[in-house]
């Protein structure tokens, strides 16, 4: 209970800024909230804080240990076929059960078969989880693999443009961020740590990261291929974001639906873990009880968090975008920058990533440096998205130069920074981005460009959130290299300039 109180306090500090900024705007002429909307948002904020706190505790107690034990246990079997086949099935099943993917499939279901989309994306994640495992086994450099597959992505994007179905391009890149959700990320990241601890070499720090980065490519490829072979021009209907007057009924209905989705996703992971436990892990009962308690906290935390976001934050985000879009466009861009910085602090999987990065790197990459880089990157991405909505131009003008720059930086920074950066992109684009920022962008787009432009201009915001951390985190690595070289040159200069009678202290 002491640890839970600590986690909830951390969650309160994380979610408080974005909550306060909505309250402050509600007291100005820029944004009007009625009593029902204000109560709904306030209840959603409370559920969000409780949910983040419980999820973070559950991830520490269950999700991370489960992934680590499974990865290490499978690797100790020294059977590559078993490792690959189990990881493919695991990646596919978890992805299909990810709540965010089910929402995406529902949104495009009128034009594209939702079941086909889900299984195609799941197969994409499973296949690229195999690529990530093979990279660890054969000790290949992550940056080279990323360059290869991103060149393939750009080629398919050009084919999509030739097929005159360019409206699907933002949705394709958004799918890469959506599928790496709060359930998938902690388990996959810990799986990489466990496999790397057994099969890794001197580069085990680098090898333990990169799984999320590669798994984010699979969904993009899957949706691009479906778009190329699709004869329909994808259209999008703006959902009903109105706030229900029956506040309690709205929360209870959403909580029941969310509870089923989260139970399915967690149930697959737990069932898979139990099979591994009986087959080869053989963990003691005391550790299993701790993991079971962690699964309980993870489940309750995710249900509370997703309910608070869906009922309390999505309608307010949409209305906020609508009203700001009808006013000062430059204020909308600045608000996007500030909101992006604050949303990072409220993403539950971000805290899991930062803790794991600090632990694996032995404190060389600190939580403070990580959160600073992510805040700058995500803030910039939301601002760039608002500029794109205001001036109505293609996502290609951001995506291709941005990824070329991030891939170029990977040639000049330590490999561990590249792996961390590409993982951070998938983790940063979590449920708060799709649950608050995407409705905000949708509302602004409807106000500025009309509902017909939503698929073209509003979508793509998740893709930019996933892209900009790749640049900022690697720039941190580049700065670290330069700083280290400067210090070494200064130290060498002291030695060369020193008098033989002098004692040099470093």
C-alpha cells in the first residue's frame, strides 16, 4: 500500500498539468465548458490518476518480471525454432487483443474489413518480433535493419500515392503507434531484456532495446499493403464526441466494455505465461503470488485509465480543438506545443520505459534526460501537426525528411541511443495521444478544413508523435559523444601542458 500511494502521487504530479490547463482555459473566453462537461472531465481526471498509479505498480510487480522470465526461460532452452515460433504467436495474439487496435479496426470497418485489418496488423507485429529476436541471436546492428525496412516503407508509400489512395498514408503510419499500446509495450520490452541477458554479448545494452521499434514497422507495412490492393478510397466519419447527460451511466457503460477488452489482452499474456511456467520456468509460489497481485493492479489500472480517457478526455479534447480552431490559429499551434509536453508525463508506458532505460544503462541514461528529450520531441510533433492542419499539406513533407534525419543520426551515435530512441517513439504514442491529442486534432481540422479533411490532415498526429523522439533522443546521444570528446581533449591538454613538478588532479 505504501508503494501504491507513492505511485498514485507520482501519477497525480504527472496528470495535474494537463488537467489544470483545461481548467484555466475553461475560465477564459477561449473555451466554454458546461457543468456536465466539467464534472465528466473531473471524474475522468481522477480515474486517470488512479489508473496510472495502479498500472505502474502492476508493471513493476508483474508485466516486467513476466516478460523477463519468459524471454530468459525460452532462451535457455537453446532451441531457436521454439523461441521464434512462440514469439510469433505471442506477438500476434497480444496485438490482436490490444484495445487501441480494435478501435482502429472499428473506425475503418465501413471501407476495409476490420477482421482482415486486425489479423494483418497482428501478423505484421509477430513477423517483426521474429526479426527483433533474430537480431539479438545473430548480433546484428539495429540501425542497418531499420534503414532497410524504412526504405521499404517509403517505397510502398510512393506506390500508395500512385494508386491515388494517399488518404490512407497518415492512417498507415498512425497504426504503428497504436498497436504498441500500454499492454504490449511493457511485456515486449521485458521480453527483450530477458532474451538479451541469456543470448546477448558485450552489446547486451543495445540488444535489450529495439523490439518495440521493429514491432512498430509491421503494422505500417500491413496497412500500406492493404491500401495498395484496396480499390476503395478510404473515407472517415467523425465519431460522436458529445458528452452524455447521464454521467454515471456513461462511465459504467465504458468501464464494462473496456473491462472485457483489457481482460482479453491480459488473459492471453497470463495464459501464455502459465504455459511457460508449467513447461520450463518452474518459478516458486511466492514469486507467482507477487506476479498475480501485479496482474490484478495492471488490470484495474488499465480499466480505470482507459475509461477516464475515453469518457472524460476524448470529448473535451474534440471540443477544445473545435473552439481553438475557430479563433487564433497561432494560439492553436502554441497550445499544441504545450499540450504535447504535458501529455508525455501522463502516458503510463513512458514511466516503464524510463525506469527500464535507467536500470539497463546503469544510470548512464537518466530518467530526467529521457523525459526531457521526450517532452521536447512530442511537444514539437503536436505543434507541427497543428501547422499541417492549418495550412493543409501532406504528411509526406514531415515523414520522409524526419525519418531520413533520424536514420542519419543513427550512424553517429552509440547504438544503445538508437535502440532507445526508436523504442521511445512507439511508447510515446500511447492511449493519451489517441485519446486526447487525436480528438483535439480532429476538432481543429473540422473547424478549419471541414470533416472531409480529417483523414488527410488530422490523422498522422500519432505518427509524428512516434517520429520526433527518434531525433531528440539521438541528439542527446550525439551531445554525450561531443561532451565526452571535449573532456578527453581538455584532460590530454592538461597532461601535455603540465610541468613535471606539478601534481595533476582530475
